[in-house]
C-alpha cells in the first residue's frame, strides 16, 4: 500500500520506517527540513536502538522516503497522523495545535475512500470533533493509538502486543484497510480490538495512567519502607509473585519521566474535569505528587550521606536520560536531580551513554563528561540515576582509586548492595535500609 506518515518525530519516524519494513511504500512528511534531511540520509534525530539500521535498509530498498511537501501524501491510501501533543504551558491540558495543523494540511490531498489514522495521543472526544473535516471529502477517520516503549519502539511497531482501531459504527471499509496495513502483524495472531473513537482514545491514556499508578504505588511503599526499616525491593519481589499484581513496573526508585507518562496523566485529569468526571481521577494527582517527591527524597538522601551539606560537594551523576536505551530527557528525574544538586552548590559532573547533548540543550550550565571515570574522579559520592547496563555492571573496586570517598547512592535499585558493601563502600538506595 502507499502510505503517508505526517510528523516524523519519535513516533512518526519509527512508524514510517517500520511500515516500510512491513512491505509498504511510505513517505514521511515533516515541516522541519533539518529533520527530513537527517532521516533521508539514514540517520535518526534521536537515539533508538535498531532505528538507524531500519532507516538504512528501507531507504536503500526505495520503500521509504521523507519530504517537507505535504503534496507528497497525495495518492496514498492511508495517512497516519503522528505529531506531538505536548502539555500546554501553564496548564495540565494537552496542546492540540499540531494535530489541528496536520488535519488542516492533509485535507486538500485526500481522495474519497482514503483513510486518515490518528496515532497521536489526544484527549477523548478529539476524533469525533475532527471527523467532519475528513468525512466532508469522502475520506474515513480512525484512531489507531500507539503503545511504543522507548528503547523497544521498532519491535513494538513490527510486533505489538495489541492493535486498536477506533472507527465510526459499521465502517467496515476502514477496518479492512487497516487490516491490510497490518496484515503481516495480524498473521502473528496479535489481538485486534475494533471499537469506537472514544474508547480508542482512552486506551492509551488509561494504560499510561495504570502504569504510572503502579510505579507510584511501589514508590509510596518505599517511603513507608524507609521509616519502617523494610526493604522495598524484597517487598516488590514478594507481592510480584501474585499473578494478579505481577512484578513488572514495581521497581522503586527515582520515578517515571519522559514525554508520555507525566503529560498523559495530567492531560487525562484535565480532560476528565472538562467532562465533569474530574473526581474519578483525583487519585492521579497523588500519583503525580508521589512521583515528583522521589526527586526531592534523592536530594535529601544525598545530603544525608554527605553529612548534611551539599554545597561544595563533588558529586558524580551517572545517567541523565529518563530511562536506559534512550536519549530522551523530557521531564527526566535524573537530569532534574542533577540540576537541583548543582543549584544547591554542589560540583556536579554528569555523564550518560546517549543523553549528554540532549541534556546540554536543556541544562547547559551542568558539567558534562564522557566517561564514568571522569565523572567519578575525586567524587565525594556517586549517584546512579539511570539504570544503563554499563552502570549496573560496574565493579566496585574499579572505582576505588578514582573517587575521594567510597559512597554510592542507587537511585534505581539496580545495584547489588551486598557486593558494594562488602567492597567497603557506603551504599544507600531509595526504600532500602
């Protein structure tokens, strides 16, 4: 099929290249010329494992190209809208200006029978409001939410855990077109849910709200564990054996960040309030508050280990991205903690395998270094704030002669406390004695 993808940021670039890999003829369209040039050369404008190789392969095969010209979408059967929906400045609500602009731009190039598929995460009710613009030219609208995990986005597109189609009642045409788009995916017996617009829009934000709640729940338990003298990691292991609960997303630590969970739960609360159902999501306000408290607790823990004073301390920060296998520092707890410590007068040296440049754009005043040894040189304490594999695998004695004081704070509960303590280090972590 000939397919266009409008918006070539994180979601759009991955979706376009993955659809090309699945055998379609795809054009990705974005207004950012620099981004289009980069993608056209086979380079990703962000770090995502497997994406550069996929871009190179599909560009060479001629199944993928990029353009800044919206007319390049003309003649495509399906048009995916994959633009961003950031949080509005000064509000919890989602900013839909890019979605609105994308719909306005694509309408002149639609033909009767075309399908416009929304991928962007939007407030419930958005699709119904936009449908008239698409139907006026004889095209069809569907909402087809994405469920990508940064670090696994290519895999999650080519082999997702479910497909959701939000369509108007009895729109068999749209369902059959999407089935053709995802034919090779459906051959893997991937579950497919065909539903209405509102339910499809709610699926993504409801899923993110649940995951955020699960993370904040175990972090709330960590707060209790610290004052009770319990170990939150063993607590998570024990309750995680219950199949109704499960162990995934029960990792206590610095909390969640990134471009999805924080803004999605806030946007969900804002939209529920607009609909008169705000009370139903009041608990998400506490979920958000628990998550943000973890950052302050990490600063407090650092102060404790330093003997009560942060000013003048030499602090090594390992990890800046909000999660490993990503260079995304949007609402990153790690970068936020590093910045807070610097603002309190610490001499912070920070490193990350991929996120130094993205961090520098947001926090240019921090001292960034390339390696763990550079960060840890003469340090009074080391903070592990993103659980990159290379940090999880650090051997304590490899840093003995590098640091000034053998003290490490595990912000992600990803290190073995026994190993570090037996090596003569002070080891502290959130939610552990």
